[in-house]
């Protein structure tokens, strides 16, 4: 017996709001502002992409985080991070840093470069109540450590987290929300299909090109997907997109600035602990 696939539909299209954060870094907040406050467990998605140093050179000077994870994925440019526990490193093009802030760290995220293109994403992934005060931890991978899967139709999938239908597994380990985070390039006219857990929340973000669903999704747009066990998408032109999915936590979210907790009291405690 074959059970029919339940294809996900495009439920909502989000374009994001231009804003600045850190020391004057120009970015587009795609999740985490008025058009899409959150998509449980995703709390925020910032896209930054500019070749004007004045738009990024200020970077993100020291600031704290508590209660969630930050995922930085760079397509172009270099970013140096340093934290209060003495950890330091540089994220390079194609590299990813999955940081579990847990009980808290104070870190800085500064462009390493003085010129050229800086292009990438920061995603905030919530932690379940039981892990909000976990030890801070890093998972960091260079472009060379991220599997690149070649598809028969000429497409290519970079697998940061989760498993593709062809079996490639991303290096990031996360048992809290079992995320899928893949970066897909697809030639015009070709179709990409991926199995997803039926009730996971999922979105597609178009880096370039145009994707066909019931309506089309263009460059810089995020599509929230309905429930279903399969996503099937067609490239209307040569396209590149992120497909990200995870299990919703369904817990209360109380957020303020760089902290995301479950209760107002925990949030106040975070502000007190970090002297903010
Ligand atoms: Fe940060």
C-alpha cells in the first residue's frame, strides 16, 4: 500500500523589514519583526548582504545572549567572534557557527574584512525550558566540513543540519528541535523534493532566483510552509534557497533584547545577571 504524500503549501510570504542592529549593521529582519514575529522554534532570521563597508564595519560589539541558539551562516565575507569564556574564531565563506548560548555568554561578532561583500544569515533557534540554562556550547564547521550533495538534475545541496532524501547528513547535532538546515541550488526548470516531519515548522528563503509554488516566491522572500510530509519546489529560473525546518517547542516565549526565556521573572533575572 502506498500512502499519498502530503505536500506542503505556501502559507504566507514574508519580505522582512530593513533595520540596523549592533553598531549600525544594515540588515533585513525576516523573522522577528511585525510581519512574522516567530515561527516556533525560530525566533529571528536576519539576512545581511552588502558590499558597502560602512553598512557592516561596526559589527556587533560585545553583547549577551541567554536561552536560545544563534546560527550564523556566511555565504561571503568573514566574521570574527570572541566570547567571555575565551573562545575565539573566524567564520569564513560557506562556514557555519551554531552557538548554544544556554545560560549565557557575552560575545562580539565583528567583520574581519575592511572591504568587499559581506553576505549571510543569522537564525535564532529557541531552546526548550529544560535546556535554557544549559552550558554554553559551539558547533563550528568550515565550508569544507559541510557535505555538498550533487543532484541528478544539476542541483546541489549543502547540508548544515538534518538529513536529505539521498542520505547526506549535516554535521550539526541538535536533539532539542531536530533541525533541517540546507542550502539548495537548482537550475531553471528543475524540481527539488525533500521529506519533512509532518508537523515540523518549515520555511524557504530565496537567496536568488525564483521558486514556483501555488504562487511564486522571489529573491529575498521567505515562504512559511503549511504542514505536510514533503516539500516539492520548482525553480522558475536558476535559483538558490535555504530550506529550514524544526520541531516546534509549544512553550511560552517571553523575549526581551538578547534574552529569550519562558517567564517574565526569568527574563528580569537575565537582565539583572548581565547588568542590563
Ligand atoms: Fe550575538
